[in-house]
C-alpha cells in the first residue's frame, strides 16, 4: 500500500495524457472535415490517394506540355541567345 499514492498519480497522469490525445484527435478530425470534407480517417486516406493521383496526372501533363514547348520553341530561343 505504500505505492498507492504513486499509482494514483500515475493513473491521473495517464488520464490527462488520454484527454490531451482525445482533444488533439478531435481537432485533427475537425480540420480534415473543414479542409477536405472528410468525416473520418478512412475517407481522409481515400482523399489523399485521389489528390496524389491528381498530382501525378498534373505532373505528367506539365512534362508533356514542357516537352512540346521545347520542341517547338527551343531552337528559336537558342537563336536569340
């Protein structure tokens, strides 16, 4: 029983950590909903996959447009140097 006060303090510290973690989770979920329209983590993961695919598609389109520009205008630009 000598360590009862220490156990009480430890339990209280763990309760406080849990409350802090719950608050942080609540804030993150609120932010996900506000910024991305996601109500839960699974929806956020799916949205992330969609955004990553969109980024890849946009990068591919940019690369193709840049290559086309370089083919069309590269020689003319070199003439100006």
